[in-house]
């Protein structure tokens, strides 16, 4: 049997940390002596080192406690989850580094915006005459429709032109919403995982805005990775926001 001082010396874990592990139900001493002193067995060394290692990776106390008490299948599921979370954190740090390396105070600024949770883009068919922000009225009408249907809107509206026929624009208007079982019958639902966007606010008459965004992305070390959205801005009749999903270059 090892006293707490001996166990601390054996594992390199401070006595205060061992007491903390005990209070949290992570590592309970094998026994208590008549004088109340804690004693541990040599077999508990590996468990103590595992707890400390998991803490170093950022795993929460509650998750470690769940892991210790779980069966083999549950442990594997938790490990898979932690690996995904670490990968996401590493990606976030890499993106932050690339953004800061490319940041120039004297240039029109690309900003980063994250959709942290899975969501759905609801797209509706729309047509309009050419002009500045041509789908604005369609967005307003569809937003009212979703509000009447009690669909939780997380953001919007978005617009994109698909074709021009006889001088009329044909495309879609969309809204980011919470996942639900049912949507309006004429909506097209597009599932969106957590996504990081590079955004740039553009004047409606700036025909080279998209080119500038992609040039800036290259200078920041980013590459487009999927969604390319045009977001209509409330109370901004002459500007819109380009949103381009990005990944490290």
C-alpha cells in the first residue's frame, strides 16, 4: 500500500490533485488507515496516470468519470467523440493562425463567422426583375410564411441566381433554420454541418467583389469548401454580404 505522499511521488501527481480526483469520484483511495490517512494500491497508478493524461487533452472531469465507469463499447464511443472534438479544435486554431497571418489593417477586411451547430438551409424558388438586390421582396414574403408556420429562423435571407430567362432572374431565396421534422411543402431542405465562413460586405454595384474575395482567401491561406451564399442585410438597401465556407489551404 502507498500513502498519498508515496503515491504522489510515484505518479508525479500532487496530493492536492489526488484529493481533487477523490472529491470528483475519479480516483478513490483503496483504503483509509485508522488515523484517517489515505492509502492507494500500486494497481491504481495506471488509472491515476490515465486521468491526468485525459485532463491534459481537455477532457472534462464528468466525461472522464463516465469513461472510467463505462463498458468497452461506451469507452470506444467516448474516445471517438474526443478525437473528433480535438480535430475540430486543431482546425479552429489553424484557421485562426491563417487569419491573423493574412490580416492587413489597411485592406477591406474579410471576417470569420462560424455556424457552430448543425442546421438546415431552406430554399424556395424565386423570380425577379434585374436590379439591386432583386430578391428582397421574395425574401420578405417567405420570411413571413416561415414565421406563420412557427419555423425557427436562425438567419437569412440568402439569395442566388440560377438562370436568366427572357430578361427575368430565376433562382432561390433561403433561410437558415433549426432542424425540424416538417418544412413547407415547396421548400428544399439542405443540411449544413458546423461551418466556418469567410465574409465580406460588398456594394451592390461592385462587379468584382467575388473576385476580390477569392483573391483575399488565397492570401489568407484559405480555400473554398462548399457553400457560397449572398446574404441580404437588414436595412442595407445598397450592400450585401458574401459568405464563403472555407477550410485551411
